[in-house]
């Protein structure tokens, strides 16, 4: 089933970490396996924020293989070496969990080169690489993940998130949403639904050099949008194109450094409730998530079939 | 239980088929007064009014509380702070005035038979699904599958509704003051839908029977949906129903579009006459 949610403050920052935690926690019944956040903070001016992991969280029910934690330190050292090799400089590094790290780096080369170098280290995956995006995902509900990664006081303009019920792929961080639209900084996607022409599109995109990390159909949306942006389309245009090229039933949210967008398939088979005011836009699979941050009576509505909307922060 | 022998429905030829095996069918006979009420229905007084603050209560307990209050004779119940929780007010098989001050989540007021419900906010997906009788008025917007599979009663949304309103509907009336999404009236089998605004694509797709009236634009008709001529009877019925629905929008009824089934679907034509009766 899965639950998705997003919030964007127009023209000001807020505690989006805390807001997204409340919204996603109220959608726990739609997906208890894993939770993910893509939060857009004030950023590090010209520096990049790199979130990456070098192993999997192994809990009851997960499909990941348990490793000796000592391998994580070795992999991290290897990542540091690769970053230096491409000419990037690490300004700050933080160990969040045994297997997950947050770095602030400066780099003026090609992001694809940097990403490829880092991911050449065994079992290493970049969660996000951007100037304001911080993408965090792990096994457990919204509160567990927010506590683990200290997200409850994260200040920013907007964010999207996902609670996952694993269906066609495993319970692990790799298959959790959101997905970063590799290799574009600050683009992330969450999705509720099923894509039926996943393999056709994946083969075509792989032939064009795009990379897939998981076998989760939702990743296709991120990679599809990344490919279209690479070809020069703007976000809204790429999203409208996705309604023609992606087959299935879906509603998805996409965020960039200063925008948040939503798209609904032409059958309108997956839910989305929307609240829009001059100050903010909040949207979620169920209205109960919006109520968790706005308890007073408000006017909400369902976007229609084939609808694409984009809001500016 | 009423007997079908000599019943009007038998005279009309509705039971000519030979039934074999066991049946649990119960046929309604208006002359038997007990058929108007469920055997365990509560005798409630509409002037006896009370409130439920739903803020910190789970939906199961809210529904239990409604039953408990009806058993105490309360005929008017106000639910405060519903917080868009799911499945509030389901399974009410009783006469009751239920007032919801706020919005409901999914499956609100489902499978009801008899209550008069007013919701001041919005409702999520599948509001009043399987309603048998009663009246439900939603003051704001509604999600998808509004009135899915209703058998009777009046279901009114003063705002706009999502996709697939009246899907699999088998009776009753759905009235929408605003717009409606795709596949409105999908596989509808009986009853009437009135949309005063615009309607999305595939209106009345695979419609078996029933009638849909549209005041605004129709994006596209679904398979087997055809336009029919508006009659004076239709206009009279619409005037009366909109009054009941408390929608005071100025409508030129004569200019509304009437959609019915073309009855050309392959499976419809392949049905034997007795099977067609079963289908509707």
C-alpha cells in the first residue's frame, strides 16, 4: 500500500523534520517496514552534503545479510580516499549509525564522476548528494528513523517522505524510498503504486547509461526524471511526460532544491489529499497526515486524474 | 419472513426462474411493518441530543459509543473533533441524526441503513459505501469512490468529488454540487447520479443501467454510455431532488445532459433475460 507525504513552506523555513515525522507516523498503517525522508535545509552555501551508507540495517524480517561492523570502518576509509582522489575536500564528517554517514564536501567537478568513484567501494550507496537535500531512510517507523537520525529539529523549507509496505522487493534500506535522482543534486522522489512497464523502461534507461541501485519499481521514476532533466527538460515538463511513458497506477511526489511537485496517473487509482494556502502546501496519501500538523478545520481536496502540480518554496 | 408466493414481484415475472439449492433471500413486503426496522433497532428520540469528543478515541470505540448512546435512546449525536479518522459511523442500521463537526477519513458512514447524517467538513475515499437507506450530506469536498455500491438513500456532496463516484451503484441517488473525476458511474447498475459541474473522462463506463445527469462539461463518455433526451419528468425529478439536497445553485435543468446505457456491451447481450434481472 505505502504512504507518501510532503510539505512545502512558501518563502520561509520551518521545522520540516518534525512536521514530516508527524505526518509519516500517522501513515504508519500504510507501510510499517521502512521510512524515508528527503528534507531540504538551509544548505551549506557552495558545499555539497553527502549522505551515504556502507552496509545494511539488519533487523528481524529484513533481507540484508549481517556483516561484521568492522568492515564498515574499512569501507568508510576507502570512501574518504576516493573523495580525495577526485579532488573533493571533506570539511565535516559525521557518523550517524555504524553504516551511515553525513559529510560536507566541496567539489567543482562532474557529480557523476564523484558518485561513481564513491559507489565503486564495496556495498557503498549514496543516499543523496546535494546542496540542500538530505535523504535519510532506514528500517522502522517514522519515529524510530527520526530518533535514530535526529531529524525532529531539522529546519528547512520543504520535504517529502514515505512509509513503505514491501511488496515486490525486500525489506532493506536499498529498497526504501525516497530515491535520489542520480546523478542530479537535490532531486528526490517518493511513490505510491505499481509500475507495469518497469523492465522496458529500465532496459532503455540503462542503455543510455543511467544507473539503478535496486529492483524497486519506484526507483524508475527518479531515474526517468533524472534522464529527462539531463536532456534539458524542466521538472514540470518531465513529470507530464512521465504520465505518458510510465504505465500503471501511481501517485508520486518529487522535490528539488526549491520546488515540490506531484503527479497522479490517468486512472486516479492511488490516493492523494491536498491542502494549499498562501503560506504552505501539505499533501499526503490520507488526510489524517495533514491533520497531524494542522489540527484546525481546513479545506482539502483530491487532485484529479492525470494532474501534475509544482509549487515553489 | 414474507413469502414471495402471490407477491407483486412474482406477478411482475421477477421470480419465474426455477431456484435450486438453499436460498437465504428475504423479500420485502411493505405490509409487514417489522420489515421497516431491524429486529434489534433502538427506539431513539431525535430530541434527545448528546456529543462525542472523538479527539483521543480510536474509530472502533467511537462507533461503539454511537451504538451505546442509541441504546440509551439518544436520537441526535454530534461528533466533535473527528480528525479525518477512518471508518467513523459505519454500520448504523437505525434511524438517527448524526452530525459530524469536521472531516472524515476513508470509509466514513459506510454500510448504513437509515440514519440522517450531516458532515460539516470533507470526506475521504469511499464515503457511504454500500448505503442502503438514509441521507448523507457532505458540506465540502469528497475523495474517490464516493457512494460506491450504494443500494439506496440520498448521498449529497456540496463540493467536488474524486474519481469513480457511484462505482457499482445499485440504487439510490448521488448528488454533487461541484465537479467529478474520471470513471464516474463506472459499472453502475441502477439509481441516479447528478453532477452539477464538470465530469472527467470515461463517464458511465460499462454502465448496465441507471441515469446520470450532468450540468457542466463531460470530458469523454465511457464504453456503452449514450446521451438521451431530457424529459419533463426528469426536470421535475431534478427540481425536487435538488431541493431535498439543499443545493440552491441556479440550474437550467433543460440544458443538462442525460446519460444512459446503450446496452450494447457484449456480455449484456449475451445474458439470458432472467440473468439480466439478476445483473441489475
